[in-house]
């Protein structure tokens, strides 16, 4: 209750301030930390297990997702998509990898690797300064019916991203990135919504990703913090280790 | 029914080929399937004898909504801002009043198909809702277990499935089908061949469709045997070859995979790029179990395509250089490389890929890309030239709508659409060779592989 009141107060102050001039990007990004739960709550989190569903509605494809993450930068995710099978991916000790029935095992490199490692940073919202050395407010735009601050986020490696934060709530509404992969660079718009409280942190539970006219919906069903995750959960599969050894020779 | 595989029921009602492009996201793009679909035969086979029923005002509105969805999708998703070089707004103004007057679902479908035909591009189709209804029943369509090709105007048996009713009844390779269900095939073939828009793939499927029926039933078929004598058989109609697989909005399809050793080479064939986990696993096992074989023969004759990404994944077993690609897909707002990611173990020997006029879509992407990379020698006849990546969506009236959302250019710089894959060595099937127990295309591939190997 106290936290909610604090959030409302913060939103009010932020909105009043925003009416006068464009706030600095760091103000908007720090404000996001506050409205989603506050620095102290974020800092108590050391691991996260989330589950959800994935759907390409227009194509009738559905699947499930499970993602494990731990501080400072470990992830392991698995996706099962009907008719496609299992896709595993992970990041650990500076290595980003993926393994699927379609493409086999592979170790990521270049922009794709740096993007994956960036996304693997635990408590990414809290650690935005580490992830994006440069952040600038680029204007105000209406996105998904909401008036939003537009922020340019430039990582140490890779393309600049554009994030949109609601003037009214301070919550992120959309992020535009250029996804890097061996298949090339693909512009991706990700609209996030339906924020819910998980262990004191507000997190979006609906993610709509649009690429070249196609739409993918990810729905988060559960998020658990500080659960015990087996130490070997983040170990890359044997095939990935073999590729790493091969590359090292 | 598929020429070299068998689709389930609804032979004439099942979209042949497919694939949808599953959406995308930064890291998900590479994991998700892009499917290519080739043009459905449905329009041709179902349009003529369906009943006309009066539409309720609600059904009329659903048909109008369906028209708007089809028109808008092409306006927004087609890779060209002026789809097919047309004034797309003018197309709307022409067709909307006609759709409003359409008094049946069939009339609506016919108009939608007429509109799509204006594009003069493959992979645009309307799939009747009946194909989707009662999926389990659809999975029950019966097949005698054989495959056909039209050779010199005759429907000739090119494969008899092991253990199938056709094999049990004594049907042999090279026999020609005279009639099925009391209907002569020659006039059907002649009529279909007279249509210049008819792909070889569509022709063969239309002919093969005549050899199907309710599962558990019987079909009276008259063949010409090796001595050109009539042989009349009542063939049981059983399960099609393979295992049923489902992918998104695509109606269920039976998918089979075959691998065997022929004269020191590994031969693999599969009827579709579908059932991804199983077929990729089978393909990987077949290649990895034969890394020291004299050569690899990949038979894609009759394979209409499927999930585009599988072409990339399979190429990874054959190409050991990173940074290569089969081709490039151009969508509105994105350009996607069909990248080849070498597997931990790669087959380095000679690779022969067999194609014919019924090899379409992903088959063409795979064969054409490997040819352009200099990694495979192509044997057979020119492929279907129908290689646009497409997806299948559902319309408000319940019909399916297949649309291409990208153009595809093979690594050699040419679009496969309209051009196809031209074999390095053209080899045609002949009835005479089949009757003698030979497949001249496989024979040519074996001969080439043995030349690469040199004397033992």
C-alpha cells in the first residue's frame, strides 16, 4: 500500500515536471525504476524464473516459453513451438548460444552476441547506465494511444535502440530495435502492456512484437524471484561446448 | 493428394505446399519457421461442382469482410508497393461492388481468386473452409499407396509404397493408369495440359487426386502393364504414407522420410519440408551416419516445399564455410538472408539433388541455393518455379487465405519464382526405364558420384 502511494506520488511529480520541458533521459529511466518498484526492491532480486506462452495468431502457431535468469548475466531459455520443436538459448560467462532442431547448435557472434549479452544483464532496468552508456530524450510521440517520451539508447556495442515511456505512468510502452542475426538485420517493434506486480516489481505481461508486418504475442504467466536454480542450469549444452572448443583450437 | 507424398483427405481440397512465415522478433526470428506455400489446387478442383446456397445477410457481411481482409493484406504486406504492378486501389473499386452482388460462398471465392490472379504470382490462394472442418476426418482420406507422374501424356506409376494396397495388389513401376473409378484419365490429362497456367505440379496432383477416396473404401483402377495389356484392380484405400503432421493453419499433412544406401552413396527423400523436429532429425542422422559415403543424393522430386527455414538447417549439414547463404528474402520492411550455419559435423563429399516440375518452394530454395553455392549438382527436370514465401491466414468467413509476403532471390542473383531451378544435368523419367526397374535420374546421380570418387 505504502509502495503504491509512493508510486502515485512519483507519477504525479513526474507528470507535472514533464509538462514544462523535456526531461533528461536519465530522469525518465530512473523514474521507470521507481514506478515499477524502486531500486531497493530490484536490488533484492538475484534470480528469476518466468513462464509464458508465445503465439503467432495469424498463422495459428502456439508454444510455451520458460526463462531462467540469474545475476549478474546468466540466462537459459527454452521455447517449444508446435510443429517447430524445442529451441534453447542462453548466455553465460560472455558466451551467447542457441540450439534448435532447425538450425542446430551455434555460438552467437558480432552484434547478435552483444545484443544477447546485453539482454542477459540481470535487473536490466536498474542497470541501464551500464548497458547504455548514452541515453538522450528525443522528443514526445503518441504511441499506442499514449503520449510518450522518446528515448534514444545507445549501447557500448550495436545499434541504437528507441524506447517510449508513457508521460502519464512512466511505464515503458514500446521499444524499437534492429535485431541482429545471421539472417541479417531486422527492425523490430515491441509493444509492452498489462503490467502486473511480481514480488514488488511491476512487469509487463504482454509483449507484441511486430516485424515486417508479422505479429508475435508473448504472454507472461508467472514470474518467481530468488528461487533456487540448479547451478548447472546455465551450462551450455555439450554441442555448444564442442563448438566452443573447436573454435578455440 | 500430393504427388510424392500423400496429403490427407481432401486431396482435392488440401492446400499443397505451404508454409507460413511465422512472425519474428529479434532473437526469435532465426528460430521460427518461414514457410513457403505453393499455389493451391483447390480453386481448380473444387470450384466446379460445389453447391450454391443462398447467403444470409450475416454471411454476406462475412464475405465482404473477407474481401476487405484479402485486399488490405495485399496492400499492406506485399513486398511491392504496387502489388504486381497494379493500381491496387482501382482493384478494390472494381471488385468490391462485384463481391457485394455475390450470392454464394462459391461466387465470393471465385471473385477473390480472380482478384488474386491479377497479380500473376504464385502463392496467392483461397482455401475453402471445408478443408479445415473436422480435422480428424480430414486425416482419414484413403490412398492406394502409389505416386504418379505424367509422362508423354500418360499417368505413369513412379513409386509404389512398401506394404501399401497397391504393392499387395501387384502394381508395378512404369504401369500407366488408364482409368480410375470408371473415369478415363487421358481426357483429364489432355484438358489440364491445355491450360497454360497449369504447373506440372498442379497437373500431377490433379491426376493423382483421381486415385484417392474414402479411407477403407475401394477404387477400381485399370492399368496398362509392361506388355500394354489392361489390368483391372480393385485397390483398397488405406492410410497415406507417413505420419500426420500439423503446422499452424495448414491442414494436417502426412509426412514421410526415407534413407537408404545405393552403390556407396546415401540416398534420402522426403515428401515435404514439414514435421520439423522429426524430419530435421532424420536428415541429420542420415547425413551423420554416412560422413564417409561416396556421395549424398537428396531426392526432392515431387516435394512441394514447406518450412523455409528447414532449407537453411539442412544446408548446414553440407556446407562447411560460415557466412554463406542460399539466397535472400525481400519483405516490406525487412531483408532476410537464408543463412547457412555449418553444423559441428559436415558432409564434404559430392552432393546430388534431384528435382522435377513438382519440386516447389522450399525445395527450390534448397536446390537452387546449393547449386549457386557450387555445393550440389542438380539432376532431373526444371523445378516448378513457384518459390514465394507465404503464409496462411484465416478469413472472417472461415476460408483460408494464402498470400506471399516476400520475394526470394537465390544466391546466384535470380528470382526462383518464374525461373525455377534448372538442372545441371537434365534427365527425364521414361516409362520404359521405370518398367525395367530403373530410375534414370537416380542412375545419373550415382554415375556422377562414382566419377567424383574415382576408381576404388
